[in-house]
C-alpha cells in the first residue's frame, strides 16, 4: 500500500525541503544581474529576434546554432523574461534554470511514491541535489537553463517513454524535442528511448519514435557548422582518458578535506560508481521482456536503466571531447550534476532492492550522511560562490571601455547594470593614493604575474575584500583578488571561515597594451580605500585573448 500523508511523512517532507530552501537562499543572496561569458549570446538573440523580418525569420532565431548546441529553450525563456521585464534580467534566468532541479526532485518523488519507497529515504536525494557543488551552473543564467534544463527534459522523456500509457508516449516525444533543442547532449535521449521501447517490445511506438528521431536529427544538423575544434587527443594516451572518465563520474566525492587525495578519491569513487552502474544495467537488460518472456521491467527499472545509459554516455563523450584541456577540467563544477545524479540513481536502485524500510538505524544513518554531505559541500564551495560574484561585479567596470559589451544599443535596452560599490565613484589616481603597508609577494611570468598576500583579513560584507587596480594613461582595470576558506578543522579552531591572505593571477593577454600602475581597492561594508603598490606592469602589443564563437 502506498505511503499516505501522515505526521511522519510531513516531517520527512520538511527535512527534504531544508536543503532546497538553503540552496535558493544562497541564490537569492549572491546572484547578480551581470552576464557571464556565453550569457552575451542571449543579448545577440534579442537583437536578432527584434531585427528579424517576418514570422519564420523570427522562429529561426530560436534554433540558430550556438557553439555545437541549439538552445531554443534558453532563448524562449530569455524572450519571455525580456518581454515581461523590459530587458534581460539574468537573475530571473538563473531562477528558471534552478527551478528545473525542482522538476527533477518532483520526478524522483513520484518514483519513490509509486514504488512504495519510504519517504524518509527520499531526504538524501534532496541533500544531494541541492548543494553548492553545482555553483558554476547555479549562478550562471544561460548555463543553468541549458545544463539543468536538458537533464530535466531527458529524465522526464525517459520516465514517460517507460510508461505503457499511450498518452505518455506523445508527452515523451514533446519532452525529447525540448531536450534536443536545449543542449547538444539532448540527442542522446533518442537512441536511449529506442532501446527502452525495444526492451518493452513496443514495436509500433518504436517505429513512430524512430521516424520522429530521424526528423529531429535532420533538423538539428540542418545548416550545422562545426565550431572551432578542441585540441587534438594526440599523445594523451588511453590511461589518461580512463582516469579522466573516472574523475568525471566520481567528481561528487570532491568534497573531502584531503586536498592531496582529491584526484585519488574522485577516481576511486568513479570506478566504484561505474562498476555499480554497469552491474545494475546488465541486471536490468538480462531481466527485460526482450530476454525473458516471463519478466517485464517496471517503469522504475526502465527509468533507472535509461538514465544510467544517459549519464555514463555523457561522461564518455565529455571525457573524450574535453580531456585535451586537462584532466582537472573534468572535475569542474558545471559537470558535477552528472556525477550527483548518477549517485542518486545508484542509491535509488540499492534501497529499492534491499528494502530497508524497517531498519530505522540504517535510515537514520542515511539521513545523517545526506545532511553531512550537503553541509560539507556547501562549506567547501561557498568560497567559490563569493569569488565568482567578485569576478562578475568587476565586469561592468572593465566593460565601460568596450562598446560591444554595452548593456544598451541605440534603440534597445538589453539589460540593466546593477548598482555596485564603485558605481558613481570618483576614483582617485593611484599616484595620489596611500602606500599599501602589507607585504605582497610577486611572481613574474612571461605571460603575466601573480600577487600573493598572506595576512590580509577579509572584511565583513557580501562584496567586501581586495581588488587589484591596474591604471594606465588610457584606462583602468579592476581585478578581483581570490580568497580561500579554511579547512573545516581550522575553522573549528579559529572560528573563522576565511583564511588570511589573497591571490591575484594576471594574464597579460586579457589587457590592452600599455604601462599599468598597480594598486589595491580594499572594499569594506561601509566603504572602500585605495592604495598604491608602487609597482607597474608593462603589457606590450600582443594578440589580445579572444574566443571564437558562432553567435
């Protein structure tokens, strides 16, 4: 009998809500309406859409290629936000993108409910899904909609295609369409659904879905142009690719306070998770209707098989296409959602098979483990959230000299720059500023330099901290200084989250040529101070760093 609403289930529901509430509290406090990197493509879309002549020309702008993707979902939401708000509000885009995680949570809740899995065991799912390991997508408007959105559509496609209800089949077709035109890896859902239909021996639906898949693939690659290629795999070797694959899969384990063992722990976790996923998948395949006439896979089993294929397939594709940029890049925050979801699927498969509802100690342990993971992940990654915000709020300062990045065009307002601590400030020249009286160690490299301080204490305040000023006769740059957090054990001793000191890395190819005087802007909660470092940086005429795009 399915679990019904009771005081206990209400309690488990409240516990499940806590990680979600904390996650969105971070989002509301630290999101900022400033475009980051590919966010500028959404500005280009609004210009293309408003300038397009005729209905079909406007529709075509939604499906225009973006790198290797077709991001119609991102563009649709952007247009809605632009229409309602009068300009692009990037925080709204972040909220929409992160709300798709709630859509995933609802899907998992339905699976737990329909399969009589104890509500208490649902709590760790929320703890895993809503935490700051995902910070890079969380606080990036376009990426949150694309990277979280495609997973929402794929998971719902697999869930619906696994149902024998005919109406669910056509809903699955719609969800598959949305997946394909949200992100490039959405195409993976097409062969996966074909396999799931074959395992169910639904030959008529398989034929229909196959025809629709061909049409979707043709539409996707119609007028497709290959984007600038990644560095070649030459010399990387199979061992490094295998290591990268396991690092990608096991990146969810990158929360433990053992910095020297991060790669080893993530790779070991990836190997274990891949092995479990392989065993679970083979078990489902061998017990499908296609193999055993007397056995049919349940909707939950088909869902888990399909999502495992998608997550492992994505891991393999990303590893092969991105490993040329370095193994460590496969553990970056924007990929961690795949590792998190793989762990959730494996967890669901295990608790469903073992049936631990009556074992209260085990349930208590799993809930404590879930919250411990959530708190540790938030602790480890909160500094990344703050450092990202500091980086973003320096962008408008530096864009003031670049007309291409202006928030407005002559006839259209694209977005509204927020009021920041330097807005309407008259910045005095560094030559008139006071000397900085704390040591800074400088390391000069051919491509730039690094400045390190070891005793600076971060002031209180959301945007407080150190910022580097580079002032030439033509312009001034503002660069955020990165600050790290203490390990947990040090925080318990010092009662301080932020470690002393800061670090600034400067790449010369990110600046216009010229001679720059160096200084520091120390921002506090109630104002800022500017200091000179009595030092300079010469940037000679170089090829300024640019990124090739097709948007």
